[in-house]
């Protein structure tokens, strides 16, 4: 019998016989069930005792499906019966579990039809370890069966990966999002109504064009679109400027530049907004200084479009930089040298060879900027004024006085439309050209230096932008030490003491400060989420780039979908979907981890896809012909060459988990409070000092996390010749987030 | 030398490969390769030779037919499970591993004992003359050295079949000859089964026991280098292998398998090769054309249009009533001048009837 089949069969049976079938109230890691009435207690019982003594008779067909795979005993993989048995077992088992889970809920039958047809039935709760692991066992029976039929060369690792990723993407993205989109079609009584839907989707608050003709604001859709395009274009241009400066200019302080541009990424989204207020707000430093100087009181120009734009540019330019630096550095020097030997001068080389080869990077940087801007919640919340954008409108539709789930669903639909269109246009633009620039052949040569007519503008732009960023961060660091901003500028430590005081009691350290609870929760959740996100993202990227299979495009679309959905929607949809069986997660830490994984996974995917499309496929093939299977190839050849992408994915997911606010604000609970929602709470109480102090601490923590990750992942060894031979041959290889769709 | 050979035969039985719905890359091809021989797949680009090679490797799956390596039907096995290794055109050395790690890669996959892996990898490097380079990165080696690392990496696994996909195309001409001789030596010394893809006919002639010439997804001709050179079956093979003057001719009569052929004023007797009387083509190797200044002798009339001195031999372009002839002459002591008239005769070897 096949070893993998046997392994999953054992897991399934053990889970069925030993682990509690239903979710346990005292948390995922609680082990109280072991000593508290197990195995006969109805709360803790494994499936067999639920059937025997708990009255959950509908679980009894499951063991039949679990035992079925034993019929493959002694059959070779090539026997058609082998795959048929596994498919029947897996699909039947999984299908039956889903069927019973969705039809029988906490109040017995879920549907009126069933209630009228059958006798009343016992209630059941969400699935626990037992239910989930048995489902997983069935899932892998399906993938084993599919692989045995010769799909994807019969590669079990790849088929299982596709199966696993598809299953969890459906469960944690499609399922919750469909819940909220269904609500778009419902009126306020929960009945389906086309009239309500059409009146909402054509609402003037979405599509109004008042700003063109009069003083009224435009619709949120137009506002978001204008903002997103502007932010996308500008951040891409700035990102390219920084990337060229870092790689091509012989600039001495490259490391410093990298550190500076990483700063805004590790900043909670609303902090830049707050800092801009401290500078340019009505009682801001610059405002008052300029006001004194020229004797006029500047207006509230910051609140609205200019403020949001400025804050988003500051926040998202580094992302574009991270994308661009990977591409700029990845371009094979021989191609540039080839152009130069063809009598192109440096300017011509740059415009005809280097720049076109950066197309995937440019397209991705734009797409990231566009989507980030669309989905940004913190900055518009702090700086929006009366400039409505879709993401905040969704939030207010739900938490505001209207409490209009339908409106939120409609707005979400519009937002989704924009982001998906951008996604498809980008694919079109990249077309089917090859952008492979790292091949299995050792590549040598030098990158060409920047042409002079580019060099000075780049120094100028990057220099002033850097200076501006430094000022912003000084404001943040300084703000935490000031008594009350704008009124009393005397220095104090009191905000830090309130938040982070530590005492040494008789039982060791006492974490007395008010912020410690949310701080440790945030760190824990982010640490759990980051490697999972990166791993899942890169695995997805590998499957997407290296494997051809039917449904490839749908698969790709599914994995990228969550990125195009703003956090607000994810937050609300998770609450709607996971508050009731079969998966009960609200109020747990797990829902936060899951939310982060699926919010940030696309970054890992994109980073991986980008880096992988630069890797020559014959590297994989060489490994396969040397007898390695695809799992070993993935581990030993693909992953090591993807180190920059791994770094990008790890850092990004860790940091995003620490700084995210939009989805988190719906999902936190008293037990699992996150730093950002705690800070927003302080801001709402006008406790700016403590909020900013906390932010400073977060920034420092994330900065050290980034350094640790960088150290752990190490550099990619490509062994290209360096222009300054004194340094190590492999320069700091940057995270690499461009990509090719072919 | 601790590297052994597990050479096995390869059999293709009616194998087809179709990309998409209608692009036929390989069309019902059958051949068999004996264990311990070096067989070259030769053909112009797009003829299906690389696809054939990748199907032996298991990197492409067939759409029909069977592939048998040794005694096993491997048709449905993926690359991982076949005992075959491959040297890629781009070498595909793992850039993040040292030379030593690259060579040891396939061995570490198979849970081999660590010391054995090391010593085998070292043996492999020694075999290709790169001992002492194991700590370097591939990018720190020259093209020829990278090439040899790729060979060593494939060799140390002692595969049943060793595949080469245009391995010399990235090397300069001198190095190409040197490396191909090294590959041939290693193959002969270890008795390996090697399948070698190239589009360079000279390389194929130099290195192979047998050559399979492919054209448009099917086999055009299969045989030893000598067979192919001296008895090409058709116009395509004659033209593709070596240089050949292909002239239209007429078979006047056939007696006992010998055809009377008239080329201008020349009358020849050639093996008929199953052809019947009528218009046919004759392939004449350039070194089979004999030129004479003695205009009184018999033969075809010609005029030297161009004479090129190449050190070891002369090359002439001769215009005749049949068209231009390309001629190679060993006589470099007293070469013929351009613009003189000559009489042309053909030698017994190197003149064959070919089908069109």
C-alpha cells in the first residue's frame, strides 16, 4: 500500500477515534478536554462517542468512507481501481462532511425545507481538531486518486499542493466573501431584491460627478479611482528612481538608502497621517511657522485629497522600490553590455534595453500601488475630510448609523471591479514576452552606469524625498516625548511609562504598562502568521509558474483575489462567515492569524512568481532528471534561489500583520487585542501622546524584525561580478516582486 | 575509477507527441538504441529531436506509443523515477551551489552515505579534469568548465542512459572539438549509453556510433555515420549531412540492380537502390569530383569560377552545363587558377542516387 495514502489514512482514523470532533471552547491549544470527562463528555468526545452516546447519529457514515482506501491494498498505482477507490473515498467523505456541516447547525436543521421534511434533529457546533483533520485526510485521498490517474505526470506533491491551496482558498476567501456579496443582493430585511440592488449600485454617493461642476464632492468611486491611478503612477516612478539610485549610480550609502525606504513599510498606516497632521494640520508646526511668517492663516488643505495622496505616496513608495530593485538588479548585465557593443550609448541602452526589461516590474509596482491605494483604510480615515473613498464608505456603511450591510456589499462590488480590471489590464500589457534574466548559465559582466541626464534628476528626487521622510519620522519619534502636541511642548516620558512600564515583583517581571497585552498578542500573531503566509505564497507561486494544468487561470485568480479585497470587507465577511458552525472562529487568535495569512498571501505569491519567472526552467528539469522529486527540487533548488522573494514575503507578512488595521478592527476581542486597534482606541480618546509613543515602539520592533529576517534568510548566491571587488561578490540581493504572466 | 556504467538500451515504439491539439512534434517514431552505444539525434531546428530526447528523460509525456529503457516500460514514469540523466544546453548548473555540491546533488537525493557521496563527486570531477575546483561557484568557471561540471553531475549517477541536449552549442569551435572528444572518450571507456542531440552534422559524424536523422517529426534516415555520408537515402539527408552536389539526372536503364545514369556527357553505372528509369537525383560529394587540366581527356566540360586556398585543401566552384559544382581537391601544391577550363570526372565512391 502506498505510504502517503497510509499516512493520511492513519491520521484520519486517529482523528476520528481519539481527537474531539467538535470545537473546544477553551481555545485551540487548550488541553483541558483531556482531563475533563473525555471521551464521553458531549463537548469533548471524538466522533465515535458522539455517534454512540452523543446522539449525533448523522456522523456514522464517515467511518465507511475512511475504511474504503484499505481496498487499495496490494493494488499498483496504475490499476484504474486504485484511483477510483481513493476518489470515491475522498470525494464521498469530504462531500458528506460538508453536507452534514451545512445542513445541521446550532439550532438543528438549517433550512426550512428540511425542517418540514424530517423530524427535528439534535444541534451541533463547529468542527474541531477531529472534524478538520478527517476532512484533510479525505482531501488528500482525492489528490492521491487524481495523481494516480496521471494528472500532472502523476506528481503527488504538486497535485496535493494544488488541492490543499484550492481547499483553503475556497474556505477562507471565497466562502466568506460570497457571504458578504450575497448581502449586496439582499435588502435590509434579508430578502433578495433586485430593485434594492440597482438603486444602491447607481447611488449618487458612488458615481456622482458633482465636483466637476459645483462645490459638491464627487462619488466615492471616482475619488478612489483618481487617487489610485495617481498613487500607482507616482509610486512606480519614485520606486524606479530609488531602485536606480541603489543599484546603478555607484551611490556610496546604499545601505542607508535601503534602511530609509524600509521605514515607511514598518509604519502603521495611520501614523503617517498623524505625523502629517502634526506638520501641516491646523495647529501643525509648519502651518504655524508659515502663518507667522507671512501673516495669513493657512486653511485646512491637508484634509481631503492632498493629504491622503501625500500620506499614501509616503506609505507605498517603498513597496514600489522593493519591487523595482529586484527587477533592476535581476536584469542580465550581458544584455546591457550587448546593447552597448551595438553602439548604443548609455541613454539609449537604458531606454531600449533596460527599461523594457523592467516592464514586469513597472507593471507590478503600478498594480501594487493601485490596489494598496484602493484598499487603504487608515489614511483616509485620519485625513479624509469630506473626500469620500470606497474603503472608508464600506466601513461607515456597517459601523455607522445606517448599518446597511447591503450598501457595504454594493460598495465592495464596485471596489472589486476596479481592482480586478487593473489586474487584467496589467496581464494584457505584459503579454507573452519572456523576461527571463537569470539562467542556469553563470552570468558575468557589469551593469551599465546611469546616463548623466538621468543621474542628477534621480539624485535630486531621491534626496528630497528622503529628507521629507526623515522629517516625518522625526516628528513621530519626537511626538511621543511631548506633553500635549500643539499646546504644551515640554518633554516627558509619561506616555512611555503609562504604556510600557515594567516592575519586578516577587514572581518575576510584572508587565504593568497598559500596552503590554496587545503588544505581546500582536507579536505572537504576527510571528505565527509570517512563515505560514510566506510558505503558502511561495508554494502557490511554484505551482503557478512551473506547472501546467487545467484551471490554471482560475487557480491564479483565486489566490490573488484576497489582495484586491480591502481589509474592511475581509473583516466583516469573516465575522459573517465564521461566527456560526461549521467553522467557529470569532473571538479566537486563529481568526486573526487566518485573516493575515489570506490577506498577505498574494504578496508571497507575487514575489515568488516574479522571482521564479526569472529562473531558467532547465534548473528544475536538471534536478528532476538527477532523480530528485518535485518536493526535493522545490526545497533544494527553487527555494534557495528564491531567497530574496522569501525575505520579501516574510518581512512583508510579518510587518503587515503588525500594522494592519482595517480588517483587524472587526476581529479583535478582549482576549486578543492587537496593537493597532489599541492605538486607534487611544487616538479616539485624543490620547495622541500615548498613541504616538506606542507607534514608535512598534516601528523599532519591526525594524529589528526586518534585520533578523534579513540575517536568517541570507543572500542569494548568484556570483555575479561586482563593480567594487572589495565587497562580497553577491551584493545585497533585494526582495524581488516583479513578475511575468505568460 | 569508481564510476561504473549501468548502460541499458532504449526502445521507442510508435511514439508520438502532440502539443495542444494539432501541433505534431514527434509522429509515430520507432527506433532502438543498443546498450553502450552513442546515438545522435540530428536534424534542423524544429524537427522533433529535442522533444524526442525530453521524452526519453521523462520531461515530456508521450501522446501515444511506448518507451522502453532496459527491460522496463517507462512510458508513464516521470523524470524523477527514470534512471536517466541529462546535460542541458544551458548546463543548468545550480547557481547557488558550489561545483562540488552540484556534482553531488543527484547522489544526495538517493540517501547515499555521505562519504561515498563525497568520494564519488570527487571521482566525477576528476573524470572531467576538474579536481580542485569543487569549492568554486559555477559563475567562477569558464564556459567549457561549466560544461564539464554538467557532464560530471550527470555521470556520477551512473545512469542507464545519459542524454545530451546540444551540449556544445555555447562553446567556441576549438573547445567544441576538445569537449566532444572528451565526451566520446568517457562514453567509450565507461561503456555508457548516450543519446546526443545536435544540429551540427560534423559533430554528429565525429562522435556517433549511429545517427538518427530527423525531419518534420519523423525519422528521415538511421544508420552509421558512414552509411549516412556515403549512402544518403534522399535529397534531404544528402544535403544535410556533409556537403553534396545534388544534380538532376536521368536513369536510362536498369540491369541487375545497377542503373545506367547519364550526367551531361558522362555515363555512370550506380547501384539503383530500388529506383526505376526516368528522372532522378544524384548526390556527388565534393571530394569525389576529379578535375583535370588536360582538355583532350574525356569528361564533362567545366570552368573554374572560384578557387579558395584553405591550407589543407583547395575548394573550387566549377560552372558546368549541369549547374555549379562544389569541389574539394587535396592538391595544394599546384592549384588551378580561376577562369581556366577543366575536364570533370567522378570517382567510384561518393556518388549516389537519391530519392527526392
